[in-house]
C-alpha cells in the first residue's frame, strides 16, 4: 500500500483490540470520520 502523501499523514496496521483501546483513550489521534467508519464496519461484521 502506498498512500498519497498529499492526502495521508501516516498509516499502519493495528491489532483490533489495540486500535479500539487507543481510540477510546486518545480519539484525537484519529480523523473525525474514522470512528464512524469503524463503528459501521463492526456493526456489519456482527450482523
């Protein structure tokens, strides 16, 4: 994966539990829309 440097400051792979924990403790590390997308995906996976 090669993100466009004009659109993305950084990226990485996160273990699910680590990402959830970090989002809860430090939401400012993520874009505003990221939490909404994660919630939507989680709902779809558990449906």
